[in-house]
């Protein structure tokens, strides 16, 4: 019997802002006290996590002096070393400061755009100092409530120029970051630019160094848009662009809920885990979620343990799925190859002629039952624990 206890080899990570979330929401104050970063490191290591990620200001408060910054970073690095945790990913807070209220890289104010670059370069320096190899860019404020300002096309251009600039900076500094764009459809802006994984993938192709950019898809964000997270992640994998991943859960069509991984859509979570495992995704599995506002500190650690435990349970279910003879037979029956026809679907002039000349039994193609009801029921029974 598997124990479902994570180890660093499982590469589970949390943000300082996730287990450090104090339960504040637009309607109410914090419901639990803030926990210090070195303590979060110690507790996450105790639970078997691999690493911890951060925004610049999760660690170093805005306005800290250079001496204060260095002391904070020194203490944090000591905690990482003491507890064997790494910082695989770093990012910038470009959303809290009112300066960014109408966008950071896409602000209509050139001074704000320059400040966003300035802040991000400092945060990249911090991430590099902590050993981060992935740099996430979540454009929370990059969007609009009203389009009367007429900046839609300009904003995309400013965004592109900023990403090109930051990629140059990373290369010149020798940081070697891989940048991961994190799409989200809305919240905090009414409409955020590059709202889905597909939008981000399309935009990356327009950058000067597309090889340095990939995506950081988030379960909740695609779900908010009514889209399938496994489908979005599959497209990122197909494009060679799955640089990082944010796992959590979410009811469709709601505000951003950041629920514990697997809490709401366990079936989609299963197909996601299966996809990551089947394709050998080797990056960190980052839980960008937080304990419910109802919870105290014990609830925070129950939340963190639950995220990892659910992933491991679903990984075990994926193994069972691959070894289940009835399920595998149903999949084999579902997928049909035809030794005469399949070769004709590789293009050559002769194959095209032969394919055009072929007569299909349309009625038989339409009449075939693929067995998906039975296959899906087998999957459900496996997930519900009766297989
Ligand atoms: C959100 C986002 C953020 C980002 C984080 C890292 O909905 O608030 O998911 O949590 O992931 O800012 O860039
Ligand atoms: Mn999110
Ligand atoms: Mn996220």
C-alpha cells in the first residue's frame, strides 16, 4: 500500500504567498496571522516539499533599504540551506502597488512601464541570487475595464517590447532564465490581456527570442474561462512550452478561488496528473492555492499536505489505469488503424490521388460505437476506488 507521503523527488513546490496567505478577501480582513518566510520553509520541508517560490515582495517588503534586503535574504538563504529547500521559480509583484492600477508593462503611462521594467530587473536579480531558473510573468493588472482609452494594440506592443527587454537583460546578466507567461482571463482586471494558454502561445511566437519563453498554465485560470485545463496543458506540451505549472482548483465561472488541488474537479485533476506523468513532465509541480479563509494555521498545513497527497493518489490511479486490462482493451478497441489507408495520409502526389480515388463506407464509419460510455464508467469506478 502506497503511503502517499511526498519527498523532494516528487518536486512539489508552494509559493511563499500560498501557505503565507492570511485569508484576506475583498470583503473581510485577515483571519490568521502572517507567518515568517524562514518558518514557512521549515514547515514545507517537514511536509516533504521540494521548493518554495516567491514574488520579490513576499520576501523583501517594498521600500526596504539595501541593508534590510540583504539581512532578509541572508536569513532566508540560511533557512533554505538548513532545510534543504530550493527556489526554482521567482516572479515580480506587479499588482499590489497602486502605481500598477492600470497595468505595468501595458500601462498607458510610459513612466509606469519603465518602473515595471526597473522593478522586474531587481526581482530577477533576487531570483538569480536564490538560484531560480524559471521566471514567471503573470500580468494580473495587464488589462482593462474600459476600452475607451484605445490602447489594445499599443498594449500588446508595449508588452512585447518589455518581454524582449527582459529577455535581453537575463541573457546579458548570464542568468539564463526561462520565462513562463501565466495567462488568466480576468480578475483583478475585467479583461486581462493574453487571457488563455492559447493566447500566450500565439504571442510567444511574435517575440524576439521565442525559445526563452513558455507558459505557466494554471488550473483555476483556464477553468474560470470555461476551458479544459488538461486540453490547455496538452497544447503547451505539444508546443514544447510547458515551462512551469500552477496547480489548484476552481468552480467554473466563479471569482478566483485557489482551492486545494483536486478539491473541486477530481476527474479533470486525474487526467491532468496522467498527462504530466505520461509525458514525463520534469519541472516543479507548483501549488498556487491557499487554505480556505475559514482555516487557522493547522488548516494551512492540512491544505498543503492535501494538495500533495491528492497528486500522489492520482498518480497512483494513473498507474492503475495503465495496468488495468479491461481499460486498456477498451482503449485499444477505441483507436482504429487501417494498414491500407493510414499510409495514404502521409502526403505525396500518388497518395493524394489514391486517397481521392478511395471509396469510403460512410454508413459503417458513422455506425461504429467507440465504447466511450463503458470506458468512462471504468475510469470513474477506478477513481471511486471500486476497481
Ligand atoms: C493569481 C495568480 C498569481 C500568480 C503569481 C505568480 O491568480 O493571483 O495565479 O498567484 O501565479 O503572481 O506570478
Ligand atoms: Mn491564480
Ligand atoms: Mn498562478
